[in-house]
C-alpha cells in the first residue's frame, strides 16, 4: 500500500479554505483560542447530510436516536447544534464536505457575535478518514466522529444518553420511498476505491432485522424500498458462508405493502445469478438493476482489480437480459483512469454504444490517498477526463432518447413523486416508472383529469419523449 510522503489533497484544500475563512473572521474569534461552550441543554438540532443514499440512511438512524432523546429538528441557523454527515469518497465530494464545514464554522461565529452559542459536530466518511487533518485546521468544530458512530454523537448532545432510547429512523426522503441498507463495508479490492479504508470490510445485516425494518417502513407509508449497500451481491457471505441475496429478496418482497423493491449497487464479479429468476418472477421487484461496471477494456479492468474481463461482462449482461426480459440496466463508468489509453477509451465508447444501457452515469477519475491505484499517479489531465466523460454521455443521450421514443404510445405504471404548477398555471405531476430510481434516473411528467397524491401509483399513456424525460396522460 502506498504511504503518503507529502500533504494530502484534502489537507491542501482544508488549508486553502481555512486561510480564506480567517481573513473574514468576525470579532468573536473562536478558532485556536477560547471556545464558546454550550452550557444550556441542547434542544434543537440540524442534521446536514452529504453524499450518497447510504449516508442518508445513516443520518436517518442518527436522527431517530436524537429524537428519542427528546430533541427536535430545525434549520441550521436556528439550531442549538449542527451535525454535518460528510462524504469522503472522491475529490468532488470531499470538496463539498470541506466547503460545508467551513460555512458552518462561519455561521457559528456569526451567531456567537449575536450572543448565541451553537455546537458544531462533524461526522461521517471524511471525518473517519481524515480526522487528524480536520482537527488541526478546523478548530471551530467542537467534535469529530467517524462514520456510524451514532452513540457517541448523541452523547455529545446530551449527558443523559440512555441505551433504551434508540428510537426509529426519521425518514428524510419523500414519504413513499426509502432506502434500506442491507450491509456495510466492502471486501472488493478495487484499486481506485477508498470505501474499504473508510467503512471497513463487508458486514451483512441479519435477515430478521431487515424484514423488521421493511415492515416499519411500510407502516410509515413507504411503497418503494430501495436496497443499498457497498456491494449488495456479497450479502450473506459473512453470515452463512454463501451469498444469500436471492433469499433476502424473497423475504423482503413478501412483506405486505411493498409495492416496488429496487436493487442498487450490484457488483459484476462473482455475480449471484440465482437472483435473476427472483427478479423475473416477483411482480413487486422492479425489473431494474444498478450494476457499476466502471470500464469495458480488459486491460483497464485488470489494473482496476475488478476481477472481470470485457468478455465475461458481456456474457453476464446477455444472461441477465435473457433471464429477466425487459430489465432496465443502469451502470456507471470512470473516465480518465491512470492507465486508460485512447484505445481503451474508444473501446469503452464502443461498449456503451453496443450494449445500449438504459441508464448511464460517468465519474471522472479521482486519485485517492492510500488506494492501490495511487502509485499510478494522475497522468490524465482534468480537461481530457472531462472531454471523455462528455463523449460517453453524448453517446448515452442518443441511446436514451431512442429508448424513450420507443415508449411513445405505451402504457406505463408510474409512481407519483410530486405535484407542481406549470407556467400556464395548471397542476402537473412528476413521477417515475419502474425503470427509474429516484434522484439519478429519468422522470415522467403527467397531466391528469383527477387530482393525485404523492405516492399514488397510476397508469399513464406516454405521448411524448425527450432524452431523459417522458410525458404522459393519466388514464382515468
């Protein structure tokens, strides 16, 4: 493993932000000197969540514990305490986390000048990975905690922590869908990924706990449950010695009230093919699979330590589509990996064009400290990375438009996410089809002759299409 011999990029970013903040400090300085300590009981809390859906579930669990201890939630400026649940996955996420923390420090100083003390806590992935650097420069933060350190975060808010007040998740998504994290950590050795360094090895949650949580979610009005984890397909291996995702899917889909069950973050190497008949046979399991492939060139995949080749990948995709007809496949790729030649990139473009994925996302390569690929350096310029990512998405836009236009004249089942008033003053509705996960996929815009509620499932006739949108009329 590469050992750092110079300041990390994160440390450089922290120093830059810290210097900028110091030049605009108010007279109520609290950095590096006297800290205003919160004497009165903390009654209100604001939780700011950054990063992926896995962080969302962490924040919801933490909020459940906070609420159970008698505290309420409010906006960041009004709160007695602010908790930032950070992301430290790639450069862009780290930059967002660092910026958010310094904005919170500045807000804390402004409130101090007004005579209001506010406690600032930083937790999550960035804090877990770069705690030492953060503590040195971010002295306006009262306490730092790692990822999933919920108990100690609550103890920092109240001296009366009680183990019997663990609470239930406080859902922060729309009330009709929720994420269900089935495992934590990852055992895969991907060269570019820092997740195992941050969250440790793979740990599956017991089936009974997951079924119980699914029942709780349904009781709160959730209709769509989205299974997440660093690697769904490794589920159960640490519990029973074999992968048991297929069995888990059956248990969760059997929970009364689960109308859609969706799978995110499947790993292609050693893919458990026994889940495919379950996806095909169970009506309430979405014919949808999110499987990040990262690349298509066998040379790049080998350097990435993905444990798979292009040929094996193509065979897997063929079997998935044959076993689950009509399945929507979502994937993501990395553009500008250190060993990616122009020929490798052109092979990736050919792969995207040939495979005709339903949904595609692209990340520009981010060099991460202490990962196996760190030693390869970061030889491909940001401009080239951006250009390559844009070319892949240009290919996908044409594919997406063609696929959407093919749905004109069809009837689709749509889950309503929200209502809005259009520019003509008419109420319209925004929703998603079975082929679309929230926040990352296509949207469907509907007109309806009858009022609809968020969370309604409706049938709609599709009459028009754009690159990433469908337009339809709700059938009466």
